[in-house]
C-alpha cells in the first residue's frame, strides 16, 4: 500500500525512503500461488461422517426452492422428489452432478487481462468487503454509504497490490434508488479499477443488466473463441435463505449468471445456534447439504457453469443473539468446509477479515486476524470480505480497509512459504560471518535487505522517543492518512472512451425505462 505522508517532515527523510522501499516490494500479482500445505483439522473419518449426514439431509429432509416453479420443474425432470416447494434429492445425486460437470477451476476475467484471476487449485484470491449500508472513518464517524464512498473503495481496491478482485458493493450507495444503483456501481468498478468484479444479484433483472454491461465492457473478449461460450467476466453471490432454503430472487439471479457462463458463489448464510445447530458437526453438515443443493441445481440449469462452494459461517452469542466473529468455533467450522470443498472438487470461498467490533480497535484486529489467518491456512480459494469489514458486516471502515490490506500483504508472504534456493539457504553468508559476529554488513545482507522481510506500511517500529516526537500517532491515525494519500494519488486505469460512452448510453437508456424505487 502507499505510505502515509506528513507535511512536517522533509521529503528526503526516513518516511520518504521507507515509501520508496515499500513501492519496490509491493509488486502486484493476480492471485496467490500457494506453497504451503493445507492445514486440515478434521480427519478422514470425521469428513466422511459429515458427508454421510449431508446426504441424509438432502434425501430425507430436503431443501426448499421457494416461489420458482421453473426450479421445481428442473428438479423434477432430473429425478428428484418434489413435494410442493420441498425437493428431496436421491442419495449421491447432488455430488455426482457437481463432480461430473462443475469445473474444478476457472478464470475470472478482468478488463486488464494481466489481472484476470484463476480460481481453484492451490490459489488464493482476496476481494474486499461487500454489502454494508454504512461506512466509517475518523473524520466523519459512522454514516450511510454513498456512491462517492463506493467509488473511493473501488479506487482503494485498485491501489492495493494485495487485493486481486473488487466486489459488488464495497458499501451500498444509499443515496441512489435501490432499483438503479447497480448501474452506478458497475460503472464505478469498470472505470476506477481494471481488476475483476461482481454482478448485482438483488434482482434477476439487475443481474441481466450487469451481464449486458459486461458484454459492452469486454467487447470481443466476452466470447471465448475456442468454446464459443462467454468467458466468465462476472461473479455473483447466491446466498441461501438458511437453513436449507433458496428464494426466487437468489435463484433467478443465479440462473441468469449460470446460463451466461458467469460464476456463482453458492453461499449458505449460517449462524450456528440460529440457522444451524449449536453442534459444530451438525452445522457443517447443514452447510454442506445446502451448498451442494445450490451447486447441483446450477449444473442442471447449465452443465459446466462455474460455481464456488461458499460458506459464511459463524456463531451466535447465546446470551444476546448477536453474531460473533473470531471465535475458535468459527475457525473449526470454516476449516472443515474448505476441506469438504476440496473433496467435492470445486473451489472454496469463505470470509476474510471479519469482526464484531464497531471501530478499528484491538477487538477488530484480533478477531480479523483470527478469521483471516485460519481462512488462509485452511486453503480458501476465494476470500470475500477481506478488507474493510466492521460491526458484523454493517459497516465498511476506511481505516479498517487499510489495516486489513496490510494484513493481506502478510498473508501473501506467509503463503509463499520457505525459500529453499541457494539464496534462501544463505550458506555463503554463514561462512563469511562465522561465529560471534553479525550479519548486518555481509554481502548477502547487502544484496537482500530491501526485500528480505515484509515491511508494514502502517506499523510503527520506531523508539518511544521518536514516535512521541512525530506526533504519537496510533495506527488508525496513520491509516487515515494512508487512505487519503492513496485517493489523492489515484489515476483511473485507461478505458477506451468508446466503451465508456457505450456503457453510459446503456445506463441512461435503462434508467429512463423505470421510475425510481427503493425496493
């Protein structure tokens, strides 16, 4: 990330030199290629037991597909038992549909091809927070998000070398009508970043609008010349109405994405104690069953449609009913679900820097670090909610966004694992220095010190006296300066003017076809 500035310091001072070094080490990559092994906390017998329980749930209890007659007909034609809106799938049916048709990995296209992400395998993709109606910063406190805030977060996403993808709504632009804001969000992502991003899913028609806009944005790259099918240029989230229920809005949006060969993160929204049992094994089984039902359905809609096994799982306070994040139970839930996705043969998604804290304080830091690190070690392929999350997902914080991006940089280094090359072994340096001396001045240190270790752009490692002399700024204050500097320096990535004109013409025409509505 960009380094903070201070008008009270000389341009050639310590901060300027540190900023130059940071800029040299923050080379952007489209995704992380993992070199560490997966950390799996549940053994083979436990995973098999949960898979068996999920099959019992699907075949005996079933899953509801509400207010969508087409979905019920699709299931009936495939051989499922349909009673009213309840669908019971024969044992093994969903697993076979997924394993026979769903891709184990796929490319999510960016308008800049160099930033296209490959999702699946031993790769990890980070994307920022999506969906909060509120934003927070030190200057203005907590307030409703606007389209200006949305565009700011798109720019911050573009600037971060540690975020690989944007999302749908880094905050909801509450100053725009609900039925039209997807146009402005799509345009904001298309203009301010050249990384991959998401489709709206709040109504099937809005998903269809995003698909039409993606055709304009990607032009000739919309169709894959080798397959004759659309490239995957958008993704969207299909949340279950957990437990074991999908509604017409999510189903309609997901069907539109699947038929256009766009990606869907099929994500049960599980809070153990409310949408699933307090027993962790039961909560995992319900999540697996619901996700399998959704992914299998999309393979019936369009065989080969790209899907991601999403899991948004946490626990509830049994005293207040409030969601809790950063708990050991949440880590155990997520870890098992990532392993189950690998056994199923599809990419996995789970949450990133999640916390319940209202501000970017110590609670936010330790809860976010707990959820992020266990997500990364467990092997998630796509990590939504990686930067900015506060207050259980109600708020996107500017300072928290910058602090989270710093943590994402650390995760890049962690997943890169060990350097066992000749340079990493550094035997020449050990011979040169010998016993009882230091390595500061040896040739190996001089050659490697710029990139030897991760350098945080926000953490302060100065002495107490130096920190106090420079204003005694805590990390929120430093992060506040960092996001302001980043926005001041932002330049939109080049976009063909004809493409932008065509997007804006489509948006103007479609907006003119409907009155403003807040639903």
